[in-house]
C-alpha cells in the first residue's frame, strides 16, 4: 500500500504553548480492497500511527484524530492508547443512540471526546455533556457570541479554529476561548518604525559571515571565537542520535565530520534561534522543520540539486521573526541569490519547492500533487520526508 500523506497542525493554549497536534492523514490514492471509503481511511490512519509512532508524530503531546461513525462503530480506537490520542467527532456524523452510547463507552475507557467544527443543534446536547473540547471554526460561524452563550452551560473547553492573525487570537481570548488553532504564529506583527535591536544586528552579522563563507577556515574562525557555539556544536555531534563510538573533542574535528553545507546550515540555525526569545517556541520549530523538509524533499527531485533549500525554508519565516514585511526583513541580512529568488519568485525551482512544502503544511493535496509533477517528485515519498523531518527536529531542537 502506498504511503499516505501525513501532516499535523499545532493546538496552542493562551500562552502560545503547544498542548496537542491535530493529525491529518490522507491516502494518495483510494485503494479498492473490498472496504468502504470510511473503513479504508480508518485502516490507513491506524496503520500509519502504528507504523510511524504516536510519540514521534506528537512530539510528546496528544494527537487529535478526526473520526466518523464508521471508525467508531468498528472500534478501531481499541488500537490506540487513550493517554496519547483524543477523538474529534466530525460535524458530518449522524447523531443517534448508537453514536451517543459509543462515545459514552469511549469516555469511560479514558478517551477524550472533541466536537469538531461545531454548530449548535439539539441532537448534539448528549455529546456536549461528555465532550472535553468543542472546536469552533471562527471564520465560518456568523454569530459567534450567540453560539458561545448556548455553550456557556457546558464544561467543555472552547477551541478557536482557523485563527489567522494576532488580532483574532486576542479577540478569541477575550470571548472565552482557551485553546487556539491556526497560522497566527506564522504571521508577522508589523509595526512601522520598529528598530532591530543591536543584539539581533550582531547575530545577523555573524550569520552573513557564515552564509558567505567559502572555506572551512572561515567558518572555523567564527566558531572558535564564540565559546557558546563551540559547546553547542560538540554537544550536537556527541549526542546518541549520531551513534558515534568515539567522542568528538575539537571544533576542527567536528567541522570535517559534519561537512561544509551541513555545518553552515547548523550554525545559521543556532544563530537564528536567538531571534525567537519573544516568539512562540513553535515558530522556531516550524522554521527548523520547514528547512529540513525542504532539504529532504529537494533531494527527491531530479530537477533540484541545491544546498540552499534548507536556508530558504529557514528564512521563509524571517519576516515573522523580525515583525517586518519580507521585503524589508531581507534588507537586514545578505542572503544567497538563489534563496532570494526562492522567497520572491514562486516560479523559480526553489520557489516551487517552497510552494510545495507550504501546500503540504496547509494540507492542500491537489496543489501538492501538481507541484510534485512539475518538480518530478514522487508524491508517495513525501510522508517519509515529513516523518524524518519530525525526528530530526526533536533531536536538533533539544540541542540548540
């Protein structure tokens, strides 16, 4: 069976901390195995979870899974541990006595019930009484205050879905929502006249030297002058992730083991991490993940042979880190020409690669398949890159 496309979206609390991920799984094709579409989707979902691993996909957090009545009736839930997953009951399901009893049994076994894209109707009241979370699409709900008033007598937490800006986040918080989902954390808060701090200017100057370096000697000079960078580099390479028998003891040894491009990318990443002190941690994780995913997916293409893919993914969120329009943000640091083209020209090869990764993040699978064809990439391998990038992220982030 072809690998399905796997994606996830973070769920935040009011402090912009990730508390869970919604897992999105889509088959690349519909496989006719004598199963209904609902059973096929459930089979693919459970197979992927068990094959890839709940802990790995959730980065230690719970996973919210979209399920329908077919999934619940076949009791696929028995394969999934209640402390690692919660079930989002789709708004399209028919609420009847069987569904209500199934949810009651799930709750008694320790599973959390979430009502997805909720629109109030009397038949949902028995499920509202047992739900832990109610998700509301704030972009599709015409009279939000009226809906919240109806929900006020229930104990369920309110999750605002499709929160796209900081202004929306603050407004939803005032209305009583305590959980939030959307891409608000990937949007810059542009404030005209805001100056870049002297500390960030110094960091950008170091990054420019690293990005422009043409030899190990130039990079080594930057590292040995910074004890913090030296320590982080040795800690990174001596971690169990690499499975080395002998400890790396010098920066010089580390340079030749890691390789020029990987070293450049790693130091740029460490430097960029200092930008995010006033930002949600997930933003830096997203920049890291996007860079790694672009690098991995780029290697699948017969048309792309470019070491700048990682840098493009990393700097694609520079506007958010600096809270400036991208055109202004890139004036603060000299980037390679191919990275600049990738940021501003979606028809360039690196630009198309960035659009592919962004489409995958949005779960826009039609755009994913179109861009895969243009870049000569086997779409069935994208899920492998996605999961590998999550593994790399968890290892690398803990050692920044």
